[in-house]
C-alpha cells in the first residue's frame, strides 16, 4: 500500500518510518511512504503556505493554492482517498484501520495553525479523520498513527501473521481489550506469574485469558 503524506515538516517522519516494522515493510516493498513538502508547491516567492483568516480571529490558515497543487500531483501516483487529519473528523479506531487496508492507498493531509482553507476540504478531501478529542499542533502525529495502525494489518507486515488477530479491539476478541501478558522471570520482586499460565493446560489458559478480557 502506498501512503502519500502532505506536510510542511516532511523531516518529522524520517526517524519513525525508518525504524522497526515500518522499515522492514518498506524494505520488503509491502508499503511505500512518501512525505511531500507542501511548501514546494507554493507559488509565493517566499514559499508561504499560510495567511490571516477572512473574518478575523486568532491564528493563521493554510492557503488553498499549495495544497491544491500538491493534492493534484499526488493523486496521479496514489488512487486512494484523500484524508484530512482534523479534530473535527470522525474518530479513528481499529475498525476504521481494518477498513482502510482495503483501499488502494491513502493520501494524508497534515494541517497546521488553525487548519486548512475550507475550499480544499469541500472539493478535494474525501474524508476527515480525528485521532481523538484533543488538539495537537499539527497533523503529522495523526498521520503516523494511521500509517502505523494500517500498515501492521497488511498481509506479511508482521512477523507472525496471527499477531494482530488476537489483539485489543480485534474481531477474534469480540472488540474487547486484550488479556494481560507475562514473561520471564516467573517471580519478579515477589510478584508471581498466575499459575495457570505455567500449567501447559491450553484449555485452562484460554479460559483464564477470556476471563481477563475487558
Ligand atoms: C492546532 S490544530 C487546529 C485545530 C483547529 N483550529 C480546531 O480547533 O479544530 C492544527 C492541525 O493539527 C492537526 N490536528 C490537531 N489535532 C488533531 C486531532 N485530534 N486529530 C487529527 N488531526 C489533528 C490538524 O491537521 C489541524 O489542522
């Protein structure tokens, strides 16, 4: 799957996407992540991408021209929906991530300041997604959340194909939160691992785990 991210801070993504599972998934060509600098599309001689809001009010608004050009360019490479990350959008969750893996790709727009000009949303954005009821300084963290949550659900991205099937919010767990995990040592600072997990009795282990789902 191809992810095209439109941002004024493309460098933010470098470290996260070149580490761990996302790095391996790119090496195996299972995903492609490209961060595009919106400023490069600005026709302003200083590459400005923001202006004061009509009607007054605090803060700046991202101007439509650079975003228009950027989206048009990226749409030639990516046939997926254009998603604007915004606190006003529908809240992202695991069910949404499972739906997004079926798309051909995703184009993610990261806003800054007070957000982007409404005319871009009205004409070029397919969906508005929020990552929660709080306000961040920009859409880069929300974009990374979506890239990460969607990528790990794609076939062959995780080492063990069944890893995500029994995770919190998965269908197999009836959308409940996962059971607790324990590893070595069997006793740590006086705290013992529940006996049933060391019994080797898988029926009992399953029963215990189900009882711990919340
Ligand atoms: C400071 S916020 C703008 C907040 C906006 N004025 C409001 O009150 O809804 C700047 C940008 O960060 C991103 N952003 C902030 N919080 C977000 C959230 N919870 N979910 C998705 N994107 C978010 C959006 O792209 C937004 O355009």
